[in-house]
C-alpha cells in the first residue's frame, strides 16, 4: 500500500468483520471489566432500562480493536505477498467522540467498519503521516450501535 493507494480510499467505509455476541461472552467480559447488573445478570438485566442482557460498550469497542488489528495484519501480509514494502503502522494518539448509540444484546451480530477521512504528512517526523479516521459498528438490523473518531501514525513506502 503506497501513499496514493491510501489516498484513493479516503472516504470509503472499509469492512473490518463481524462478531456475534453470546450471553456467556458478555458475562465473562463484564465480570472482568465492567461488572454492572445489566452486563452480568440476565434476570437483573430484564429489570433494567435495557430490558435484557447487553454487552458492555467497552466490550464492543474491544472487538472493534481486535478486528482493526487483524485487518492491519492482512494489509501487511498482502503487500509482502506482492513483493511490496508494507506500510508501517505506528501508535495512535487516541480517540474522541466515542458514542454507544444502542445496546448490543446477547445474540446480536455486529458489523465493524473504519473510514480514513484524511491523511497528512508530518513535518516533525519525516516519512510518517497522520491518518484521521472514523469508525462505526452496526447491528444485524443496520442500526449504528457505536461510533468514534481516531487517528494513527502510518509510514507508507514510496
């Protein structure tokens, strides 16, 4: 992937993959990281404002990150198969505007995406650029359940 390759994809929503959230997985994650009653107890969840067991927003975000990292590995592997120098992915300075728009319930299949909105060369780090991205997740009905904006460093081969 070269600089002009990534620029051709600016504004194009890329599919990272899908994940179906099981009740057991929701409970296991929540017990470790977000032990609220509507994430760990199906009966208590029925009495909550969500009405049923639902995944922690952090669980949904963690699945997005796993799929995002897997997609970067594919980009690197594909470039190497073609005999090209792959891009080097650097750290992210963080994210903002994280919104969990709708609950993710046990049994929901969520589709995760990423869109590169812009890329700019960094004067302070020769050979590196900053990608600005927006990311989202959609349930099986097409409803957006999560969104956020982020950035990451990338070094693209010439």
